[in-house]
């Protein structure tokens, strides 16, 4: 349901902005379409291969293994493992979210996948070593990681508690 609401908001914003651009009569619509085509050419192959790769992962990794390592019943250890996997998962959001989605499909627990995606976003090893440390510096990077370290675990625990509360009400 959330994807429907988010999509409607996105489509509505595009419609409003498109109407404003159309009313300007200054070529804004044409430039927007040209830029959108350029972006589509860059992003479409990445999305395709990320989703294809996630599909291979979902097909090749036994669901029992996913459930045993990062399933909904793995508790705090599953959150730790999912956080570690998120930290070492290379690539951009198209791959990380596709892998998370595939893991959910084959038995990953929602709290664990929340920890996975959050860890990927907060302290992805590749991005941190290649970009953050050289630009911001080692000390500041390590301080940021130290502060961010518990966040995926806390969000995973919170998601588990919210699910338990929701189940008790309904």
C-alpha cells in the first residue's frame, strides 16, 4: 500500500510540475523530456542488472539458508548478521534494495532486512573507504561510523516490536 501512496504522490508532483512547465511556453517541457531520456539511458541498464542479479540470488540461495541466517526468528543475531551483510554489500541502491527485496521473498525477516538496508546506507564499506575517508578524513569517518553503528540494530528491533504490537491488535 505504501508504494501506491508514494507512486501517487510522485505522479501528482510530476503532473503539477509538468503543467507549470507547459504554461511557461519556453521549451521547459522539451528540455525536461530530453533530460529524462538521458537519465533513463543511464539508469535503466543498472536497474535491469540489479533486479536480474537479485533474481539470481533469490533463485540460487536456498530459502532455508536465508531463513536460518536472517529470517524473522533469528532475533538479535540475525540483526547483527544482516547489518554486517549490509555493510559489505557493494554497489548502489538498485542492487542493495533489490537484494533486500529478494531476501524478503525467500524468507528474510522484515526487521533483519531493515537492518541490512540501513547498514548499507549508513556505513557501506566500499563507499566509506573509497569516498568518505579520503575526502572527510579517517578520524571524522570513524567517529561517524561509531555513532551510526547501533542504528541498524535499533531500527530492526523497533520494526520487530512494531510488528508484534500490530499482531496483538489485529
